C-alpha cells in the first residue's frame, strides 16, 4: 500500500482537530484585539468600552480579595476543565466510527454501523433468533454482541462468538476488534 493511500485512510478514520483549533484561535485573537483596543482608548484618554485595562490588571493582582472561596474555586475548576478538554483534544487521537478493510489494491473504509449490521445478521443466524433479539455495538477495539434468547431455548455463547469471529476474519478489519458475547438473563416470549 502506498504512502498516499495510507495517508488517505488515516484521514478517513481519524477526526480532524482543525475545528477546535480554529475556535480557540478565534477566541484568543478576539481577546487580544479587544485588549489592544481598550489599551489604545486608555492611551488616548478616551472612555473605555467595558473594562479599564489598568483596573482589570489590579483586580487580577488583588485576587482572592473579598470574593468567597467557593466562587473562586468553582471558577478555577471550570477553567481547568476547559484546559483539560483543549489538552486532550490536542494530545489524544480522535477516531471516527470507521474501520479499514485490508486490501492490497484498493482503500476500503467501512462505517462501524455497517459492520455492526453484518455481524448482527451473523449472530442472529447462529443463535436462531429474530432481528429484534440481537444488538451489536462496534467500537475501535471491541465488538459487543448482546443476545436476548427466546424463553426456554438455551443458546451457545461460544457458538455465537465463533460465528461472529469467523465473520470478522473474513472482513479483515484493521484494527481487528475483540468479540464479547453477552446473553441476557431474561428471554423473549412468543417469538
């Protein structure tokens, strides 16, 4: 697989960070322009629009001042949470709900909902139950198959898992997720 194809597949399976970066840059730029405008008005001796920069600097320097510690603590926690969100978006990989099917000739990207639908059909056929009794959730590293059996009929968890794993093997997903099958304690009546 060529470097170009690998780059395209990565762009299709990972979410871009440009939206959050642009929003943060716009907020910082707007704050900088506003501070510059207020400082220019103060230098020209004109009245300020919102806050005098000298008074704002004094207010920050005199914190905590007469403000209750609970209010300041809450503000600090909120600022820390915003910083943590921005840091996590910058550091952690953003994955889209997609997988790559390994093929040497073409680049194939499949949505996780499509994979879940195919695996649900496979699990339904292996268990001998109806469509409403099987729910499959596909994530980056795990396929969780939830089956509600028909009352009075025993199902083989290992058989369902083997069928789903065989279907996953034919798909050749990258990365290959692990399979977990969960049988519900209560069954469905009258199917």
